[in-house]
């Protein structure tokens, strides 16, 4: 009698994959970090729709199904009205704050991009005597605390006659050492053979920069624009020092209009105004997040 074949020998072996505890730990830390970053924004938005009584009573969720309150949409018009009215433009001061912030932010970002692109290209691709030493000196300025130069810069604004004017808000920030460093590291990753080929075709440095380098460096350029947009939009200390009139203030300084008074701090109006201030940054980030992530990942791999 023939023996039955051992079919179990030919059956494929089943492998049991177990999750790596290192990967689980990494994802757990990332989730906790994401929640810690998102909770302040969620709290700000939630508080902007609460009544003053719910804030005093510390009601975390006063709306259905845990409460009977309705969303206080009126907080946003009240916040705009609470800031004040600009008689010169015949508009609420909020409009003037946002206009000033847009002017200062756009001018600063454009100026920083121009100075950083040309400086980074010169330090990365042009044969300049002592350029490495110059680059080290530029990086050394990052070690200087910003508050150390705050008073001298304010005095300079007075001496130049720029106090309480747009040049005082824009000119001191038309160059960024960090932006120069970021773009230089990215430019150095571009193969030198491309420049040699462009040189054979009769292209100079400017044409090579604008037709080859910048299109290849779009992630780094967008990252630079995004970071400087956030820094300029959120600037508070400097605009507060170099401006006097309320019609020259920016949105970050406008938040102080909701400071404590005899009736107490109007927290719901403060959060409503803060939400309006944060929205442009979030919109700009979501538009550019693809290039931002690529620029952060790829910049500085070599060079």
C-alpha cells in the first residue's frame, strides 16, 4: 500500500509579522506631539464661539449634546467693533491692521527672497576670494541675541526719520541669515555639470540662476517664503517699538486691544480676533505644504 504524500511539507510556511515596538513608540510620540500642537488651536477656536459666562464658569463644551448653548457667532463682529474705528480710512481699525500686516509681510518676504537668493548663489556657485570665510562670518551673526541689537536698531529708526513709518517695519528685515544658509545648502546640491553645460550654451550666472537653479530649487524657495511669511506676520515686539499711531499697527499688536480692563479681559473677543489673525498663516501653509515638506527633507543632505 502506497503511503500518502506528506502534503504538509509542500505547504507554504506562514509567517507571523509582529509590529516593531520601536515603530509603535515613534508613532505614539508623533501622535502625542500632534495633539499637543493642535489642542491650543482647537481651544482658541472653541473659545471664540463661547459666551463670556461659559468662559467664567469654565464650561469646556457648552453646546449640544452636553449643553444648551448656541454658537456665539456675534463674537467676531463684536471683536472687530471692539478694536476701534480708523477715521482716516473710514474703516474699522481691523482693516487697517490687516492692510499694514499684508504690506509689511509681502515687502519683507519679497526683499528677503531677493537678497537671500543672490547671496546664497554667490556663496554656493561663484568663485569669490574668501567666500567661505564670509559665509562663516554671516553664520556667526546667528549667535548674536536679537534683543542685544534691539535698542540700537530703534535708535537708528529715529535717526533716519523712519519712526512710525513703513520703512521702519520693513527695511531692517530685508535680509535673513537663516534664509541665506537654507538656500545655499540647496544650491550646492545642484550638479556643477549643469552650469558647465549652460556656460557652453552662452549663459551667464544670471541666466543660469533664473532658468535652471531657481526652477530646481522651488521647494527651498517656497520654504524660505513660508518661514519668513510666518515670522513677519506674527511679529509683535518690533512693530510695537517703532510705531506710535494705531493706524500704523499690525494685527499682532492689535491683540493688545483686548487686555484686561475694568470689566475684565474679554476672552471670547480676544480668541475671535486671534482666530482671524491665524487664518492667513494656515491658508498659506496648506497651499505650500507640499513644497515645504520637500524643502525641509532635501535641504542640507550634502554640501
